C-alpha cells in the first residue's frame, strides 16, 4: 500500500501522506516521505515542496504499535534529517493534529502553515517517552526554553492560534474574509505560499543550525525539576525531558541530539512506557464489545436527568457541555433551586480553571431546563436517574418515568451498588434499561461504567456508549454485581486498609505508603473526603457475612459518633473550617487501639511493603474474580476503570497490568501466602489468576 503520494502542481512538489485513521508515522510512511523528498530534490519541475496529509489530520505521531517490535529502518530521525537537509524549501501544511513525531517532522520543515483549529504538541511524556526525533532541540529554538519546557513536560496540546503567537507556525489558514463561515481552500493557499517562499530558505531556516532565541536564566532547569517532581510524581520521562532541553542550551546540536535519542531509546524499553502504551490502547479498546451483527443505534437528541443532587447536576452539565438539551427534574422546587445553585458554582469554577469560556458556560446553562413536572419527559430520548441510593425510591421514580416517557426511550440508572436487573425486571421495556455509573464530579471525571443488565438490548448498549463518546467519556462495560467493577474491588482494598489499621499501621502510614506507591490519595484521606457515612449506609444494606465487618468497625464507630470525615471536620483526620487537613486525631488512634484489642489483634510493626502488597493485591485478586464471573470482559478494562476512576497511577498501567508486569506467578504465590496467613474467605485465589500464572499473562478476550 502506498502511504505517501508524489505529484508536482504548478512548480510545487506535493508529498501527501495517507495512512488512516490518524496518519501515524509507520515504517511505510517514513519510507514514503524520504522517497518523496529525495524525488523532489532531484526534480527540475519542482522549486519547493509541500508536505501534507490526507484524511482528518496531519501526522498524530510515531506509530505507537511499533514500539513493542524491533525498530525498522528508516527511523524517524532519518526522516527528519532528510527533510531538513532538502535543498529546496519544504513547507508543512498542518490540519487536525500534529503531535509527537508529527510535530517533529513539521519542525524539520523550513516553514509551517496550519489550518485554524489545528492542534499541536509534543505529547510523548504522556506515553512515558521524550520526543525522539529532535523535538527537545528544535522546539526551544523556535519558541524559547520556558514555553518548550512547559509544552514538553506537560505533554500539552496547544491551539493553532497559540502556535502562531509563539512562532511555532508561520501562517494560519482561516476562513474566506467575505464569507466568514466558509473555510479557505487549504491546498490552494498552501500552494500559493510555497510558490512565494524564497529559494534560499532551506539554508536559512534549518533549526538545527539556529541559535537559541533567548538567554536562559541560571537555575531554570532545577526549578522545573522540582516543580515537575511534585506535579508528575514518579514519571521518569519528565525528568529526562528536562535533561534533554537543558542539553539544547549547553551542547552543540549534534551532541545534544545524541543525548535525546539515547534517552528516548532507554525510555522506550522502560516498564513505565510499556504501562502507558498498555493503558493508551486499553482506553481505545474499552467500550467495544463482541456483537454478531452491527446493532442499529438510536438517535439521542434530548435527555432528562432525574435528581439534581451531587451527581444529577454534574451529569446534566456533562450533557449540556456536549451540546445536548437537558431537562433537570427534581421532586421539589427547593431541591431544584439548590441544584441550580450547584450548577452555577460548577460553571464558575470551570471558567476560573479556564476549562470553558464564559460564552460556553452561557450556552451550557441555557441548554438545561429545570422542572418538577414528570409530564415534560414525553419527548426525551434518554433518561438518567440519579436519585437517592434506595431501591424503593428508584423503583417509584422508574414507574413515573415509564408513565410519561416514550416506550423507546433509553432509561439509565446511576446507582452505585443496587441491582439494576431488579429495576429492569420491573420495567415494561426491560431491553431499554441500562446502568450508567458516572464518577464524581460527573462533568469532569472521564470514566463511566456502563452496566449491561441481563435484559438490555445491544442497541441500547451501543447507543449509550455512542452518546458517552460524544460526552468525551471513557466507557467500560460491566455486568451486574454489587459495586460493579470499581466499587466492588475498592471494597476489598478498603478491607485490607481496615485490617492493617487493627494490626498496628497508623492511618498516616497507610496513606503515605500507598501515596508513595503512586495512588493519587491515600485510602483513609479518600474515605474522609467521600464521607464515611456513605459507605456506612451501603454496608448497612449488606448481610454481615458478605464482608469482613471487623475491618470496618472503626469506620462504623467514627460515623456513629458523628465523625463522618471532612464534612464534619473530623474523621480519620482532623480538618479546619475550610476543610484543610490538620493531621492525625489522637482520639482516633485510641479508638483504633481499643477496637483492635477488643477484636483480639496483637499490635505489631507493619512494613510499608506489606501495606502495598496487601492493598494492591486485594484489588488484583478481586479483579481476577470479576474476570472469572464475566463481569468485566478483560483485564485491560479493569485497568481503565482504576486509572480513570480511582487514582491508580497511570504509569503502572492499572492493577492488572501492574500484576502482570510484576509476574503473575509471583502474585499468585503471594496471594496463596496471604490465604494461609489470613484464611481463604477473602484471599481465595481466582481461577483466572491461577491460569494467568501459568501463561505469564491474563487471558486475552477474543
Ligand atoms: N500510533 C498508532 N495508532 C494510533 C496513534 C498512534 N500515534 N494515534 C491514534 N492511533 C489509533 C488509535 O489506537 C485508534 O485505533 P482504533 O480505531 O483501532 O481504536 C485510532 O488511531 C483512532 O484514534 P482515536 O480514537 O484516539 O481518535 P481521536 O480522533 O479521538 O483522537 C488523537 C486522535 C488526538 C490523535 C489521539 O488518537 C491521540 O492522542 N493519539 C496519540 C498521539 C501521540 O501520543 N503521539 C505521540 C506518539 S510518540 C512519538 O511520536 C515519538 C516520537 O517522538 C519519536
Ligand atoms: P444526592 O442526595 O446528592 O442527590 C439525590 C437527589 O435526588 C436529591 O436532590 C433529591 O431531592 C433527588 N430526589 C430524590 N427523590 C426524587 C424523586 N422522586 N424525583 C426527583 N428527584 C428526587 O445523591 P447523589 O450523591 O447525587 O447520588 C445519586 C445517585 O448517584 C445514587 O444512586 C448514588 O449511589 C449514585 N452515585 C453517587 C456518587 C457520589 O459520589 N455521590 C458517585 C456515583 C454514583
């Protein structure tokens, strides 16, 4: 297959890359570009060269799927060197995305023009890499060291306007001045531009020979190292990226570029980069499911959210931000008013954090219609129920929804734990009932667990996933069980946390050990933040034999003495009036010691490694049981849930990938040891783990 076409139009050699869907720079693309540039160099008909792409985007970077295979020539640096050395001026025409290697190729060109709306970035650190084809050397020469460090270490994507302002691109192609909505013909404008560039520019505009635009102040790089150490904890690529940019200011180009390439090659083989590649592809795969036919999807034009509490308001905003008209239905005007105030606060905070503009906030607000009238549900295509976590209340609400909604409307519950099969069974249209478990705050968190009931049709499932894609969410399909994938596993994690407290670890030690492991927050800080009463209420709905009640006795006693966490200024920790953590509460330590002694625990020294093993392997083993039961379709789906919903470190790829990278046989043996020490009621190893320990990997789902 040809992936780079060559043609000469009006004296311009046009090299067109065509490798759908995102023009990833695979071996054939690299080969094709070099052949195109060589041909243009020798072609007497061509005075300049235009490098462009077919399809929806310019090159979105190196082909990530090649990184786990032996390197194939020509390399990306070969391509970049060939372009920059071309004796005729080469112009890159950017539309869509120019990311990673795509932007490196564009920077090797002597000019860059971009269509308005294009997005540019060196996003390699998001994959545990640094730019490996001159990005750390050419970007600072174009935009200055500070901007380059900001873009590279943050893996940031900038707009075409920002790129023009910072001189990363030379010209923007916008709309026709006389018809403001009609885009200019990109190719025509680009050809015109190519015809006018002076012939001597290749020499003048080779960035490898350009000086740095500004002097760099002493200490800048160390400041960045400290800043990024906090912001991107444990991510090796970020520190390497700073080293490489620093080299661009201190060493000749030829030497600094060797350092960049060596660092890139080392990182490419690292566990972190492998884990980040795993999660990149896992997120793309999530939400896809095996189906015999392609089910037809329903058009969703208007939605309703029932309940304007914490979740309902966030869900309503997630939809309205994506352009959907939303009915927000409450049981009383007072509750509705409170919900609207909450939405106003969320919009103000999104504007403050520059997530949306004031105009976008207005648009989003105007799309939400508050109501207390169930009759207004008659023309909605989808309903998301987010009322109290109580099966009786939800059943009543479902009955009212059915009374007023069209029979083909999809009805989703946002329940955290309840059995959605019961709600589906009670419905006249069980095939339309589904779970959509959003995470809080629902307008920000990307993850949604889509709960497939025993009755829901493939069309309902596909439609829900399609809508969530419009909302820019990552969907993972889960079967019905208590807590679905994420909360069910989290219960096992919290069980070990509770037991470790009784065995002698302090809340601070447990939180610190798991934070150092990479979790976004320690588990007891999370419990205080979420409200200890929420999980207390959930446990009250369980049978005592369904969980290890010893592990949660301290939690229960805290709630019963009105210490519900941050909201009451005391839980496992103390908090000031503004919710700022003040530290450990000595009375909690006494409560833990007294409860432990009452339950017959002998205090002992607990090592940090044991905390990590017990808590993380509890997640892994529960995840494996979830696989055994077919609740999750694959180990990678579980990883997507944990990385996007529970603060599991992305650079470890999720709990299941972490276990596989640590060796599933080793993990299985450790779990067997826990089973001997603590009994097999909670530590019975899952069949999929035992099978995985034979093969070294989790079973692939076909
Ligand atoms: N390599 C291989 N496949 C890629 C890819 C890449 N760089 N980027 C995207 N794809 C694939 C996806 O896996 C997906 O495949 P599927 O259809 O089989 O699931 C398909 O292309 C479409 O991708 P998306 O669904 O993500 O499409 P969107 O339109 O939503 O997003 C995008 C487009 C913003 C370009 C997004 O795909 C993206 O961020 N891609 C990764 C970009 C990146 O990180 N580039 C840097 C690579 S590292 C590098 O260049 C190293 C160099 O310095 C040496
Ligand atoms: P909440 O208590 O903040 O809000 C519930 C809202 O539902 C209240 O405003 C109440 O007035 C309204 N309501 C009750 N009965 C109603 C009825 N008959 N008609 C219309 N509105 C009615 O609760 P929250 O936290 O928003 O939870 C809602 C659901 O989302 C629950 O099922 C919960 O388990 C689930 N969930 C909660 C998460 C969280 O972090 N809070 C996360 C994910 C899911």
